[in-house]
């Protein structure tokens, strides 16, 4: 956008806002759920993920971590958070590193049947007391996805659908047809530290992009992540894809999540 | 009491070993070994009650525990609990209402039963006393029983009479009553200890010794106590036996003149039952945790619905929601004749405390909370309703709030709490700086691993390869070890060396090596979790 003159850019921004306002009623009041990384926030409409919508987040274990980051940010206003887990392996001491406060997260485990999971997610999204819902669902058909969207819209609760590439279907498929945004988060191998490749595949009113983020200090909420923007992973600046000098594997535990 | 009414018949029961025999329901050794209850008096532990064995060995109430231990070294001492004693006595009173509906606790270790008009149901007064004695014996209680025309007389005879059961005949007038009681000590008058002492110091140690005195003179010297008590035991002054309020039923029932089968009628009936039940529960301050609805059909079949709640609840509208989805499961057949709704599990409804919702309210007032979110008590209700729905579908254990537990072992470091209770307060966090995975395999999965001999950056002993679920993974980097000792007081297990390892695809594993104490035994490797 650098070639567009400043005045025109401002006009464009105003127009975009106007269109968003028409598209989504009550847009101005819809709170946003930001990952807390300025570079990524800037690419999202209103500076974050829309609350009252369903977002799709996929990838490997990093996606779980990213969901925890988003959920922790969703919980910046007081209120409980809900995680609907397929198994019972979710481990809270690990989530705490991403800013989730213990005693605040409700975990429903062993929702192995898809129908159960969808039902539970819809019920949870209708509950206005919650500040955020994560559900580990594989694939949603259009009808189920639409139901979830309506439930979230009614309550204003953000819903995150977390799917795993290790599961059915593999990567590259649309899992939630009505998702407001679609993300893919994977670990960056070979860096010896917690470093994720965060990809926005689709975002209504936002721009797709790809960043590498890194946990600055695991004890604190991850707002202090470093990000770099690139249109594709191949165009990542090299200096960020490489571990900083002096960062031996020994520092892994301090930095890893 | 009118002239024409039946004479009063009051049964007094005394349990000489009450606090101890009550505890024997829970601690059977209180029957077979010297057992005392102790309380603290002026910084000393003092024996409050004893059992027959302890009494036989020479222990007595009021004796310091240290003295008691000197006499009987193996005496079992249990701290006394007067409130629990009183509560148990109340429950015993409820049990005794099979004999008469008018039962009242007498003091801390006895009961009054107003059996006037009830004795013929049990085959006469002697038979009633025998039945009561047998019943109490079955509960493991030693009892002394007396039946007389007034509570005072029965009380005196039960505690100080020579024989048990003692009966003052129905036909006895004031003169016979006086005679029956004359030989008892003045302590049988239920007087304060200092008044008894004063009477005894004047040589007035028997009730009979008080008869010749003018009541006014007695009152002048010893206060109103002896005079009033004398009048009470002789029946000149009425002393009521106030029965305990009947327990409110935790159930509601409806019988229908015409069997109902329409869905709307069933729904209306359940709503009415819930209203009744909630009214009863609100009087006792309780709320239902589990409800059972039994529908009796005309042909004798029954259908049963059970609904649970995540917290004690007594609001019929909310309870109705729990049943709403299930009512169609009722098969009315040819019609339902009767419905019984009972609260199977009840809990006291606690007052709301400061919690996330209260904080939410404060936040909303201060800086305008999360838009679209509903805060405060409404939020709590809504969350509770959600938990109810999830609980009724998946079971109430399925949704939990994990909170930290102080343990070094990863699998024990999390405690699952009931959601609403856990949200109420903010627990402690985990210690900072410990590296824990996002997903934990439980139990840890056995893997075959090869340890590194030595490395440039990786520590020696860290895994270089491992085989898990049939696939061999080469580990590019590893960090560790973090040694965790098992909790020897719980189980005897080898210590574990944990490594954070990353394979070539970038997956991060938490692998540990169990190091047996015996160096000859090769170490075993396990995969315990995954990092993001």
C-alpha cells in the first residue's frame, strides 16, 4: 500500500470502516481479541480477531499454544474460559505459560464424539458468562459451522476451533466454512526455541499474511512476542529465521513453552 | 390441663454414656477399649466423658487427661464436640418418634417422650418401655428409662432412681408422687450446681426433706429454683414437652384424579411439583443437587427421570430446564396416575462470595466490561445453567476446573475441582520457571531411546533417538536433565530425568529416563508430553 498517497489511504481506511459497519451490525461495539503482537494486530480488522465469531486455528502443537495465547487475551476481562477437549491430555501447567490463569479455565474432557463436541461448543458459545471457548473439532460442515456462528453472534463470545494436522484430512482444507478468520500455526523447526510460524489464511476485512513469532518471556503473557511480516514463509527475513547468536540449546528450557 | 383430659404420661430416657456411645457409631473401639472424650479447660486437657471400661479403670469426667493416662496408659482420647452431640441427640429424637410424635431432647444426654395416649398402641406402658429399651440397645446405647406423670418426675427417676425402667402408676396422685420421689437426692430436681451444694450443706440432701418447708421460705433462702422444680415434678405447674418441628419432606407428590398422558399436562404437573419442592427446600436453606422424578402409570409400570445440577439449586424455573429435554422420554402408556419428585441429594445453598463474577461486576462498573458479556450474578446463573446442561449430558465429572496442587510429579501437579467451587476463589499459581508441556500423556508411554554419549552443546545422557509408536525420531537438540524424585511417601519409584527434546520436524517432546537405584538395571525411557 506504500504506493498509495497518504490522503487516499486515509479515505480508503474510512471507506473500509464504513463497509465493515454495514456488513456486520454492531461492528463498532464488537470487542476484538488480539494476539497481542502489534505486527499481526495491524493486519486484522479493528486490531484483532472479532469476538462473537468463530475462528479456525489449525496446525501442530503450536496451534494449541496459539489458542492458549488468544484465550488468555480473551480473558483479559474477568470471567471463566472454556476448553472443550477431545482427550484428557491438556495440561494446565503448560497453558499457564501462555497467560492463562489457573482456576479460571474450565476444561471439558473426553468429548470424543463429534456430535457431542459440536453440541457442547454451541451450548458454550451461547453462554454469555464465558469469555472465550476453544473446541478441538476436526471438520465442520456448513450447517454446523453456521449454527456455531449464530450462537457466537448472539452472545458475543469468541469461539476458536482448534484442529490438528495430525488428525483427519491433513493440512490445507477448509475446516470451518463460516470462520471469520482462518489461521495456521506451526512450529518453526531447528530454532531451538519456541518459535511459531503464524499464517493468516483468511480474515474477513483483514489481510492474509505470514509471520514468525517468538515467545519473549514465557512467564509473562505473550504480548511481548517478536514478529516479522512476510507474504510467504520463503520470503521471511533470514535473520529472524535463525536463532540469535549465543542462543545455545541449553537456553531451550527457559524459552520454550 | 382440663379435668377431663387424660393424665399426662411422660417418659424420660437418659443415656449415661451418651457422648462416648454416640462416637462408638463411628469408632467401634470406643466399645471395647477405655475411651474418653476430652475438652480444654484453662489450658489443660480434661476428660469430659468416659465409657464404662474407662470408668471401671477409675477415670472420671473432670479429671485431667494426663492423670487419666497415668492410670490407663492406653486410653483412647477423642476431642469432644458438644454441637455434634446435640445434633445426634436431635436425630435420635427423630428416630424415637416411632413411639410418639412428641419427642424432645432433655438436657444434653436424654430425651422426653410424651407418650400420653400412645401407650396402648405398643401394648401398654411396660411393653412400650421394653420396646424403647430394646430399640435403644440396638443402637448401642445404654439407657435408663422412667415413666411418670410429669417430665420432672420422670427425669428424676431416670437419672437417680434405683431401678430402670421405673414407672409411677397412672393412678398416682400428688401424695403417691411425693412418696415415690422422696428418697431421691436433691440433684434430681434439675437445679444449678451451687443451689444443690447449698441445699446439701443445710442437710437437705433428699427431695423428701424439702416437703415440710413452706415454699415461700425455700424461695427466700435458695432462690426460686427448688420451689419451681418441686411444683413442676408434682404437676402443679405445667411443663410442656415441645416436639421437634417435623422435617420438611424433600419430595413433592401429586396424584391425579384422571390419569394424564398429554405432554402439556405432564409438563404442567412437573412444574407444579418443582414449585412445591422448591418451597420446602427454601425453608431449610437447602438446594437440590440431584432430582428424581418417578411417574407411576396406571398399569403399574414406572418411568424414572434423574437430573443433576452443578450447584445446589432451588429455583423451579432453572430446575425445569433440566427436565425440559427429558420429559419426552416419559412413556405415559395409558396414563400417569401419580408423580413423585424427590430431591435425592441436597446441599446447603451458600451465600455468594467474592469471585470472578463479583470482580466482573466491579470491572463493568469501573471501565465497562467485555461488550456482549453479561456479568455478576446473572453471569453465574448462566454459567451454572451451562454446566448443568453439559453435566446432564456428559456426566458431572466431565467438566472440571484444573487447579495447581503442590507436587513435583507432573501427573500429580493438577487437581480437578468442581467448576463453580473452584471459580469462587483464586488459587495459587504454579512455581515460575518450570518448563511444562502443553499436553501430557498419562500414563507416560514407553519408548526406546538411545542416549547421547557426549555432545558439543547437548548434555551427555540426553536422548539422541527414540522410537515411539513404531516410528524412529532423530532428536536434533535436547535440554536437560531436570531431575524429579518420586514422592517416596506415596510410592517407591525411581527418580526421573526429564529432557526437553526437539526432533528434526520441530516437534518438541518431554522425555524422561527412569534411573533405577541399581546401576546394573538399564534405564527405561518414557515419553511424557508435547510442547508447542
